[in-house]
């Protein structure tokens, strides 16, 4: 398991991010089998979905290496087909979670309204959350050629340093729980951002609920990419 800490402040969205999130919305819950080459052109979108406004601002090399480059062309179509199926299965197994297809990957967002959540100032995975993570783990076992990035976030209540630690502990708690279900530790990378990457306004109780979240980016591993490129070449 790899741990990558990110503490940079929120900055303005780059043009890459704007393009990425537009593509994200356009492909949410869509069939990407036919859109592999198009999605391949939106490089950085999955990175942006996990690390927010820090895309393109430097210091994210390790995480970018974990995600890898987006595969386009025929290989991208093949990977997109597999990721579509995995995303659909996650939606079926965990209907409360937000599931989005972005680039070659899948973003799964759990907040207090939709699945894995934590008691105030706590990071232990509670019983209800364990049930959902068990279901997700079963899907991950079926799709063994995908890896997982777990990202922890908090709202803005409390000191910055405490929130950073809390987001780290929550992300690690989810990662460790899933490893405990029998998934390989080498499939996981854990990152945390404290309050620096809000998904909604911290000025309302509802917004703070959305910000107290854990996100998972599910991406194809290098073996899957190599096989897709080889398969696409044979078909070509």
C-alpha cells in the first residue's frame, strides 16, 4: 500500500480541469465502450476528480504515475468496455454511492448521504459502512486487473491540522478494511486532503455532509493496459 500526502491550498481551476469535469458530466453513467477514443482525449480528468483544483499545479507526480496515462484508440475502447461493466456492477451492488466513469477509470464517492460515513471526529469504519465495503470488495475481486486510490476529505470545522490527520485516518481506515477482506495491499494507494478540497459549500450543514467524504478512483492496472493494446493490435 502506498501513502501519498497532499496539503496544497485550493487554487483556481485550470483549463484542463474545466475540460475534464465537462467530460465527466457528459459520460456519467454512460456507455463508454463506443467513446474510448473521445475519453482518451480528456487526460487528467480522473486525476482532477480525486485531487480537485491542484491538477496541473505540480507536486502530483507520484499520484499521476499511479493513475498512468489514458489509453486511447482501440485499446481505450476495450478498457472502456471493461470499466463500464465494473461501474454498472458497483451501481447495482451499492445504489447509494455516486458512481462516475471518468477517463479510463471509475470514481466512487461515499459521503454521509450515500454510503460509507464516519461519526463526528471519528475514523472507525462502522457496521453499516462495512456492509457496503464488503460489497465493493467482492466487485474488486471479480475485476482483479484494477487498482484503487482512496482519498479522504473533511469539512472545514476544526483546525486545519486536525482535519488533515482525520482525513488521513479515515482514508487509511477504508483502505485497511478493504485489504482485510482479502484484496491485495499492492492494489491500493491512499491519499488525504483534509478540508482543502471541498465538494460543496462549508457554509451549510448539507454542504459539510458532502465534504465529509471518502472517494475511490478505480483504474486499470498496467497488465490490463498492455493486454488491451495487444488485443487492439491483433484486431487491427
